[in-house]
């Protein structure tokens, strides 16, 4: 997940980044990336206009519509945020979190600026602030499940709000009986799995991810939970890449993020 976060979070950054993600042209050896022609080089002395980007694959799916039974609970929904977190931009914690995320150029492929959250994890105050911001939002909201593909942010948040942590993994990563949800990539398909019996119909879930880019993995997680009757209260990410419009694919599901990449 670090590779996804930083991985996905790959789109995390410290200093403000320019505006356009550039990827390598597709080839038989790089099936997961979609190519966007690079912008012309700026005149000498002017800043580049290319934006930092992570290696998350682009998805064909345009929404996360589900026929599951989780939608429409009588529980009071959390207030939706259309921008960054608690979005009190005056909160000094947000600036510290953003500045603790570094950008690695040409990783994992040439032309990609990888947003690395391992440096956030090295800063104990920034790491704690990240967890605290999520806990402040979700404590007392009767959330019984925190579901996530990675194990960095989900478990401490779950413990702090009194919820169980449910890992959602790629195929063949979980040892027990699983249920699976497939989702489309630009050049193929992938799947997300969850242990059978890990959640029960009627439970209220929070879906956590390091970063939202195109929104495909979050949509798959939502569909997987709603198939078994769980109500997804909200999705939460450390970083959002707004230009990839992943938020739009979530439909009416609220999204809470801390910083923009």
C-alpha cells in the first residue's frame, strides 16, 4: 500500500505542485498507465506546468453504482465536504501534513512524480495529526467498520473510534474464504477481496484510502460492502488528485480528504 499511497498517496506532496500529470506512452510492458501528451516546455525562467502524479492506473468505470443494500439508511449522514478536510485551512496540522510528503521523480516509471508518504510516517507529529484529524471527524458517529486496502491509517483510526478493522486486498492476499469485486483498468481488470463474515448487514462503514486519483478502488470497495448490506457512511483519504475527478465517480457518497496533490 505504501507503493500505492505513496503509493497512492503518491499524489501527495509537500510544496504546491504544478498542474498536469504526465505518464509514459503505453507499451506492452506498461499496461497500467494511460498516456497524456506532455505539455510544451515553458520559457526559461518560468515554472513547469506539469503536475505531480502517482502510479495508480486509470479506470474505465465512471461511477460506483451498486445494487447493494447499503444505501439509504436512516442514520444521520455526516456533513459533506467538497474540498479538503475539516477544511479549516487555518488548521496548522494540514500544512505540516502536506509539507511532510515528498515527491520522487521518475518512480516507478520515468516521467512520473511519485508522492511518497513514508516521510509523513517518519514525522511522528504529522503522522499523529493525520490520525487525529480523521478520529476527530468520525468518533461518536456509530461507525462499526473501518475498511481499507492498506494497513497504515486504517487500524489506528479503527481502534480510536471503537470500530473493527476490515482489510480489503488484491486477489490471493487473504487466506480465508473471500468475496470479490472486479473493477476495470485502462488496459484490463483487477479485483478487490474481503473475508466472508468480516462484516454484517446493517453495519456502518468508513472506507479509508491513502489517496484518491481516478476513484476506481474506492468504488470497488463501496460496491463490495454494499453487496453484503453494509451502509458506507463516507470515504476518507489523506490525499486527493482533483484533476483526475475521482470524487465525481463516487456519486452521492461523501468524500473527506486532508490535502490536495
